[in-house]
């Protein structure tokens, strides 16, 4: 009883605070808890059926996939453009990091270094600082998004989805067969072997001496924590940009196109330019996520970019709630956790309890499909829908009856 009274007192005191204080307090608390996660994770209790909380290594992957889901949410959730080939932008970002931060082009360019860390100063190939490479990958991927969008965004609905599906299928084939483009011998992607090693993030010896910043994440004492904190910073940047874009004039134009493209055009919204901006923005964040993930894994391989990755990221958006950044964060984090650790933990728990030998991760896409079907049946707007979409699903559009039996006299 005393604990309940204490909670009531805290709630009362909280409600007395000005709204301008309460509004940023909760996000700030969540951000603080996220940054401190590596320090208290081992003290957290096990979750029934799911087991222990995600490792920091898994948390890095979850954060990167959430970034990609937020990028796709701009295209699908804001602008209403069904993109089934988002993996192409992820691949372009990853290979951009591989081209500019690895020994891949050692035979043709010799030794080119600019702010590189974690590699021999005389190492051959391009070795640009990963922070610059991430920026280059974001811009280059946005340009690719524009080039893909210009010929395809004149289409709508299913036709647009089919065309983007084609681009999503083309990219892994280019990655797999790009070691001998057009039979000229030019090696762009190193084929099925992929490109590795990719230079790690870091700030170099000078900044380490002056400001105490880590010279190289791989050799740092808490390297995995540094990868995690950097991923969180990139995620916060992605969330901030996504929210600001949603509330901007461009974001309102995206929503207008999503709701009714003909009405938006009649009100003066330039359809092609607005749609292309959505594609470019979504590709921009996909490129950041792809480049950082490639550096985190220290390699990029064509098997990472097949069509099922696009569907996996789309499921994150649908599960969380299209158009709502916070819902996408929840859906992306949950599915990424299941993919990395969750299904394995569930399988181990089931096998220990019932004495079976079921390889649950083997059925991951079937399980994801069941989750998606259940969400569509019982909460079609997503786990945390945007206010607009929630109203659409709750109110709906009622079709008039040809003969209204409800009002007919008995």
C-alpha cells in the first residue's frame, strides 16, 4: 500500500510540472537509459520465454536496422509509395564504404589515405576516414535514389511496387557478378567473396592525445560500446531529421500525396518533385545505415542484400505503425532482436522445457509472416500508429447500402 501511495505522490508531483518541462523529460530519460545500457544490461532480469536482454553487439545491429526502417518510413509511411527494393540503398551505402575504406582498389589507385585509422599508413587502396565515408555514402545513395525515382515515380500503386521490386532484385545480382563488369575485367564488387576488411571507425592518434577520443574502435578497451554509442548518435540524427521533415512543408506535401494524389496535384503540389524528394531522403538514411553497418562488420557481401531484407524492413514499418517514427522504432527493434537473438532464445527455452530439438530460427520468415498476419487482423494500423492513420482505421469509410435493411420496417 505504501508503494502505491508513493507512486501516486510522484505522479501528482509530475503532473504539476509545466508542460514545457514534461514534454522533453521523457525522451531525455529514454535517451539516457539507452546510452547507459551497456553498463546495466548484465543486471537486468531475464525476460520470460525470450531469455536475457540483447547483448551490446545485438543492440548495434538493432539500432542500424531501426535507422533503415525510419528511412523506409519516409517513403512508405509519409509519402505512401510502396517500395519493395529498399535493400538497394542499403547495398549502395555498404559498397561505398567498401570502395573508400578498404584495400579493394589497391591495384589501380596505389595508396590513397585521408584521415584513415586502424590501418598501416602505407596500405594500398583508398583509406578515407569512416566519418567522411558515411557522408559520401549518404549523398551518393541519395543521388542513386533520385536516379531510380525519376523513371519510376510516374507510376502508382502496384506498378510502382513491381518496378521497385525489379531494382531490388537487380542490386544483389550486380553485387554478386560485379567482379568482371561487361567482360572488361573491372572489379567493382569483388563478386561473391565480397570486400573486406573495411576500416573501423576512430578519431586517430592526434585527437586521442588532445581530447581523449578513441583512436580506433577495434583496439579500444570498450570497442563494442563505442560502436553502440555511435550507432545511437546516428539513430538520433535520423529520428530528428525524420520528425522535422514530417512537420515541414515538404512533409505535409508527402502526406497529401499519400492521402489523395489527385487532390494534392489539384492543390498545386508538384507530384514528381515531391515524390523524388521522398525517395532521396529515404535513400539518404539507408546509405548512412549501410555504410556504418559495413564498417561495423568490417566487410560487405552480396548475400546481405537479397530481396528478403527489403521485406524484412518493410515488416518493421508495418508492424510499428506506418507514418509514426516511434512506432517504427518499436517495430524495427523488436523484429531485429528476434532475427538476431530472440528466436534462438525462444527455441532454446522451448527445447529445454519440452525436451524437443526444434531449430526455431530456421522458420524465422514463417514466424515473421504469422506476426504480420496477426497484426493485420487485430491491429492493422500498427502497434503505435500515427494519429491520422488511427483515425482512418477507427472511423473508416462506410459504403452506402443499395437497400438499407437496417432502416427497413419490419
